């Protein structure tokens, strides 16, 4: 789970650095798993829309 999360954020970071940085400011890393599951669908839509 943790590795998948990290790899997802790596992909997201390399494709959307500025957006990632804005989101990163708001992330409480203790809640990163909850954040990941709550927003993964949104992130996938953003990433897919940019392809």
C-alpha cells in the first residue's frame, strides 16, 4: 500500500509539479493514506485529462 502510494505521488509529481506542490502544502503526512484514497479518483481524472 505504502509503495503504491509513493509511486502514485511520484507519477503525479512528475506530471503536475505545480499542482502537486500546492496540494503538498495542505497534506498532513500522518493522514496521507486517507488523503490518497479520498482523492485518487480525482487525481486519475486530472492525469488522464492531460494525456
